[in-house]
C-alpha cells in the first residue's frame, strides 16, 4: 500500500471502529472529520484494503 493511502486508512479505521457501516456512511463520516479527502480516494482505499468485507 502506498504511503499516500496511510492517511485514508487511518481515517477509515478511526470512523469504523468495531461497527458495521456501509460504504456511503463511512465516506460521509470520514469527510466530516477530514474534509480534504475526496470521495473517490476514500472509496478506492475502502474497497482495495478490504474494509468492505468486515
């Protein structure tokens, strides 16, 4: 995983925690905390890393 994705991974992990959330809710919650992150970047990392499988 490239270093540029580490920020996004940490933001997603912070939002998701132990709860099961859908992709749309995760994107909205991550953007509330980190408005500089784009939807496509969050979605790409969310799907590639495997958060969607939790």
